[in-house]
C-alpha cells in the first residue's frame, strides 16, 4: 500500500480545495491501490478507512458500499484517460482519417497503466462479481463505442460505408485495434514496446475494417 503522505499529496493535486472533496479523493486513491494490489474481493472497507485515517462510518458516508467505491475508482481513472471518449468526430469527415485518429486515441487511452491494471482487476473478479464488468463497461468502453457508432451511422447513411449495423461495425473496429499489443499488455508481455506499435495495430485494423465495410462499386457509382 502506498504511504499516507503520498496518497494525500496526490489527492491534493487532483481534487478541489473543498475539504470534503479532498477527503473523498483520498479514499478513492487508497482504494485504487488496494484494488490493484489485492483485488476487489480481498479489499476491505475497514483497511481503506484505516489507511486514510478515520472510521468505516466516515467512509460509508461517502460510499455506502464497496461497489460504490469501486465505481468511483473507475470514474476517476476513466476521466483521467478519456481521450477516446471525448475525441471530436465530424460526421462528415472522410472515414479513414477519422477512424485512424479515433483508434490511436483509444489505444493510447486503454494502454495507460491504470486502465490496464483496472482491466486485470475486473477480469480477475468477473466470476465472483460480474457486476464489476457491467459497471466498467458502462462507464468506459461502451461510451467510446457509442461515440464511434454515431460516426459510422452517419457514414453509412451517406454512402461512405456500406449499410449495416453501426454498433457491430464499431465493435469490430475497436476489437481489431485491441487484438495486438493491448492483449499482450494485459498479460504483461512486451509492455515497454507496446506504445511503438499502436499506429501499426490501428492501421492494420483500419485496413481490415475498410475491406469489410467499404461501399461496393455499385453503391459508389450511384
């Protein structure tokens, strides 16, 4: 577990000056490290309260349950690395540059150490606590895919992509982007070199995506 002074210093840097918000952030920071080190099931609310300094009653006044605290940790991490969730996509721009930009932003986001660690926690606890996966997906991955699906739908509507289910297409592109170094990173393989391969993974995914979803010549000809 990281020292109290480090926890409070990080909280001071990231939280508003309001004392209650500062204390809430301290709980979130300590909980994040505990979840990463011990997993969700083995992390006790009492140990988090003790690490920050205070009683479980105080912690419960901020987070009524461990799941609420985990949700706050997820939100905190997602907001720190939310480039792929907030990237601007002009519905009228050319498909390939837009998808390449989105893919690179998404990969840079999900390869952040905190996101990788969070994935591992959720996967490791999925059988015992399936609600964690639902929570993590709703707050992170689904938001990005919904944004991408909106762009894909516009491209399908005006003929830049062939007709189909926009969400299916968005999921396919995201999955193909993640099929290389991200999968290896989750397993602890070649993490140091992964950043250098992001562009290659995205370009490979984009090539496969366009082979599947580019409009037929008949469609292009009107």
